[in-house]
C-alpha cells in the first residue's frame, strides 16, 4: 500500500492516522531439509499410479 493517509474520513479527525509497522513471523517445520528434493513428488506419483490402476480395473470390470 503506497497510499499515505493522515486524515480519518470516518471520524473527520485531521492528522489522526499513523502507520503501525507489521511484524512478520515465519515458522519453519522441523521436517524441512530432511527429505531429498523430489521425494515427496515421487511419493505422490506412485500413489496416483495405484489409484489409476484401481480405477482402470473398476472400469474394465464394470463394462464386462
């Protein structure tokens, strides 16, 4: 927000507004960095392959 406001339009006070700096806090989970890059992606791909095989089998069984 680049706009600077000084006067409050709601209560009609002049020069009553001032910006309070926002403090940010970033939390890191303890598991970050313990897995190799891409291992989570590979895990999800394998899981989805299993689901796809089950769906194909149900489709074949349904049409027979």
